[in-house]
């Protein structure tokens, strides 16, 4: 009986240590991805630049999603990157149609 109670105590201590380590993890990757995503949306009317920066935002967002503390910012960055790519495609198509 004491080994099962030791297991629960050990599991609880291990869970607490994991939560503490996750809180201490700095969400720099999420902040960087979010910043690149905002820049991507701002430069997206310049079609090629919007595509490139949008793709970088999607890639950085995908990396940030893997970290529990930066997951939300990473998902937002992915959305902003995709939006920047779509806006870039729109302006590229508009530019070709206006010729």
C-alpha cells in the first residue's frame, strides 16, 4: 500500500515540476512570430515581400505552437501569415488585371 501512495506523491511532484518549468519557459518565440506576423500584414500589399514575410510568420508560428506558453501567440502568427499571403495574392492579381 505504501508503494502506491509513494507513486501518487511522486506523480504529483513530477506534475508540479513540469508546470513550474513550463511557466518559466520564456515565450520569446511566440513574441517574435507575432511581430513578424504583424509586419507581414503591413507589407502584404507589396506582393512578393508579403508572401515571403507571411511564409516566415507561418514558419515561426509553427515553431512557437510547440511551446505551451507561446502556443496562443503562435496560432495568431500563423493566422496573420496566412492573411498576409492571401492579401499579397490579391494585390498581385489586381496588379496583373490593371495592366
